[in-house]
C-alpha cells in the first residue's frame, strides 16, 4: 500500500457562505442556491447569544473528506487555522 498523501488546508473546518464562495470561485448566489437545495453540508450557528438570527456555516471537513474518498487514495487532511 502506498504512503498517504498529506494535504494542509489553510482554513478551519467551518467557513461562512461568503468565504466558501471566495475559496471555491463560485458566485455567492450559486453557493446560496446550493445551500438552499441541501447540496452542501451546513449547520446554523447563532450570531450571538442574545440574537435569534443565525449564520450558515459550511462544513469543509465533510467536503474535503468526500473528495478524498472519491480519489481512492489514503489522504491525511490537516487544517491550519
């Protein structure tokens, strides 16, 4: 079996919709459409303890791990924040 490939990602496991658009190169409205259709793994996080508003965060770990599994290679993912 071959040695695993190590990939260092320069962002945290959760990013905002805006940051995901920037990282992926997709237009912001396209990313919002994917979120609405459930095509990206997300969670809602309260903006603050006192606010009822939430911020949508995209799970970069799930996306990266899924891409690694599709490659059929052993890959170590390292997040540097």
